[in-house]
C-alpha cells in the first residue's frame, strides 16, 4: 500500500463515485484530504468515510470551471495546511448524444468541466508544487479519450484533451520533481454509468474480457499508486484500468 502519511491531497468531484473512493483510499494510505465538489453538503458521506481513517479533512464547495474560485481554494489549502502534495482531477460530466444532435451548449459544458476544470486546478497547484519541489498530479481521463465512442464526441474530445494536457504538464514540471499522470478507466459502476440504456450496457459488457464492471476502488488503487513514491520514476503516463476492454 502506498505510504502517503502526512501528505496533503486535493480531490475534485469527491462527493460520490470514483472521487469518493479515491478520497477514502488516499486517506487509508495516511494522506490528509481536501474534498471539493459543487456543494459542500454533498460531501458529508465522504467526510465521514475519510474520518474513519483517522486523518484530517477539509471541504470546499467549488465549481472547477470557476478559475477565481479554484485559485481561492488552492490558496486557502496552502495557507491552512502549508502545502499541497497531491492533486486528483476527478470531477467530470457526460452529455451524450450523436454529433448531429449535439448542441454547442452540450459541447461546451463537457469540455469546460472535464478539460478546462483540469487545466484550472493544475495551473493553480503548479506554483506551490514547483516551489516545494514535490508534487503528484493524477488526472482521471477515460478509455473513451483513447478510442472514441459514438454518441460521446464531446466527452471523448475532453478526455483525449486531458491525456494531452497531462503529458504536456509532465514535460513542463518534471525538472521540479512534479509528476503528472493519468488513469483511463473503462466501464465503472457509478451513477455516471447507472443510467445508460440497457442495450448500451450489454454492448459494453460484451467488450470487456473480464466480463464485469470495474468498481470505484479499482480506480482508486491505481490513483494511490500514481500519487505515491512507488511510481516516483513515472510521469506523463496513462494507465488504463478497464478489465482488458482496451489493451
Ligand atoms: P459521478 O457523476 O458519480 O461523480 C462525479 C462527481 O463530480 C460528482 O460528485 C459531481 O458533483 C462532481 N462534479 C461534477 N461537475 C463538477 C464541477 N463542475 N465542479 C466540481 N465538481 C463537479 O461520476 P464518476 O463515475 O464517479 O466519474 C468520476 C470521473 O471518472 C469523471 O471524470 C469521469 O469522466 C471519469 N470516468 C468515469 C467512468 C465510469 O464508468 N463511471 C469511466 C471513465 C472515466
């Protein structure tokens, strides 16, 4: 298990699903966690789970697309905790529809949260991380950003963008001992996938060699590895966690 004792880890979209599992996993490895989501009250369940691990927890209500708010959160965390060691850009949304029906609003909304939100948080933590000569940034991408998907042009573009952003940030910050890596989950059992039409789910399942959905903890385990010193010579990498769906 990764040793993250006394590290400070910021997790966006931490109220539920993969973000919640990441927060709990990092806490179980000893990290103090900073939970961000659209509404602070949505974070109550995650706070309780994190506290069971005996670490410190802070919560912020922040929309990742609001650059000023993101800067304020990062400044406040640095002031309160003295540092930020780990950033997990997990907040994400889908607005799936075929290209011909996709509105500009659907395009912009998904690109804003998934890609611009990742950029804004990464930019905000870059300075304190460079200054302290230490940092691990882990971005939650998607296999769809690697292989594309009908009905998800906006989502695929945003996650492909996250992968390209990750590699560029990795190259820019490597000399300051700040690493940036991405995880590309496959089909994970969360609210995001619960409402997919049954035929889409069946089609996905038939494409997964391991014949089961991933659990949020499967992603959290890999995030903890990328956040800790076991991966200290890895940067700019994309680890696919998809039950073999993408090889
Ligand atoms: P989810 O919908 O269960 O949770 C997303 C969280 O992000 C929610 O708590 C939501 O309130 C928060 N959020 C959304 N917009 C936000 C904003 N503008 N500012 C702050 N917080 C915001 O989703 P899930 O499944 O846990 O996904 C987490 C990440 O994993 C996303 O980036 C998603 O694209 C990615 N992913 C999920 C897969 C899946 O199969 N569930 C597969 C591949 C990637």
